[in-house]
């Protein structure tokens, strides 16, 4: 099976896997215990915290471990329940771990304004500033979109938030290992991450919290993670997360060049067999190696199934259920027609992919398109 769905999840890096196995087998102590087994586990967790902090250019005290990006997002949004101000500004193309949570919180008095995006999936900072109200507590805009890869003007939005005494949060789950993350150079208050998007384990992530920001715990019990997340820590997962983040930053330039090479090769070759292809997202401000392409002649469900039968894994923003393709909310927000919407694929390359595999994908698409175009 050839895998081109790295925006959904990445395979576990071999070095990360080896470290996690070693930690799980040999350092099983409870990090809260005072004996040597517990002290060693605690030391492993704090090493990971330092690795992440160094990778982001922040302090170890700014990192709180979570069960993933969705939990980190929930920690930020559910903190609004304790605020006098309960208004949030977000975008129309946020992950469900933002939009669905906000919808849920409406019953508890939280309100939100959803600002639009343009045809490239880009937010206009001026729209965010004009949406700020007296009761606005938080602005939450993702760093880079998971379906089309568009990178938002985070630094500009952060300045607007800071100028208006409003907290700024960004879901940065898709960013590590693809674009630089200079948190210390931006006025960002809170930022969410998930290990499995950059060759780390599933079920573990972290939340960056700027100095001076006070949050309330979402999980209550013991005093772990500065009393912000009760529960015995996932020592091996956290160890894997720290190493994965360290490698993501160290290998960033090589990873970017590799992903751009694969992306350009795909687009150049695909133009020869299907010049009508439409690429969604910003042509320049987008994550390297993430391609969202509309193929107007065939719906995405047929493309997905036929590629899967050929041993090739890609994905689609469209939701398929009961044999029916439903348009992607992200593409709809970008004003893409329903027909083009349900004929779009997301292809996301990773560090293990090769030019030869891209050629295999192109050849497979060529066969599938010829088959379905003959039937019309």
C-alpha cells in the first residue's frame, strides 16, 4: 500500500518507536512517585518538555501535555466557561475540534462570530478586527488548514488580538515539520499540537501557554501538569512526542525541500494527463506537500475507491456515507461549487514518499480517469 494521507496521520518514525518501546519496558514507574522508578519517569517527561520548548523557542514551563490536539483545543475553549467575557472570533474553515466545541458551548452562554475566508481559504485580518466586541475573550484561528493547506497571517492576527487585549489561540496541528514555528517572535497566547501529525504517537499532544495566561483544568483529580490535567502521564508517549518534535525542527529544511519536490513533480506530470485540474488553496501560502485538487469529471468517492483498489491511499474533505458524497465544509466556505467540491481529492505527501511513488499515483489516476471518461 502506498500512503499519501499524511495530513490525516503520519507513520511512527522508527527512532521514535524504538525510544517509546525502551521507555515502556524499562521506565514504567509512576512519575508522581518519589522512588527512583518514579523519578526516572518524571525525568523523561521533563526532558521531553525541554525538547519541545527548545524546538519552539519558549520555556519548559509554557508546555502542558495533553491527549492530543483536540483536547488542547477543548482546554482553551472550555476555559471560557469561567470568564465574564464569553465571545469568540474564529474562521469558517476551522477544524471540528474548534467549531463543534463552540457550537456545544452555546448552551452555556458562549457566543461566537465566524469570519469568512476568500477563494484561497485565507482569512482577512481586517474582518477579525471588525468582529471584536466588548465581550470578546478569545480569537482562535488555525495556523494552517488541514484540507487545503492555506497558511493564515497568524502574526498579523496576533498583533490585532494583543492590541485589543484579547487572547489569541491557534490550532497549529498541521504545522510542525512543514513550516517554521517561531512562537517567541509572535504575540501568540495559546497554541495546540498533536504528535501523530509529525511522526510521533497517537493520543498525545501539548498546549503552549504563554507566561501570565491562567487556565482552569478540564480534567480534575491529581496535580499533574501544574494541576491543569489530572491523570498519570503517558510517559512513553510523551517521550516519543519530544523526540518527534525535536526531529521535526532539526530536519525542517530537508523536509520542506523534499515535499516541494514531490508536489511540483505531481503537478507537472498531472498537467500532461489532465490539464483541467483545479488546485484549491493559496498558490503560495500553503503547506508543502499538501495538494487539494478538483478533478471535475469524476466524483471523489469513485477516485478514492479505485485508488484504494490499486493500493494507493489518499483522502477527501468530502464526507462519504451510505454511498452519498457530501460537500466539504471547508471547500464550501471557499465558495467552491458543490460539483467541484465533491470531485476533490486531498493528497498529502510525507518524508518517506518517493518520485517513483508519485509516478505510480499519476499512472493510476490516468487509468481511472480514462475508464470513467469512456463511460460518459
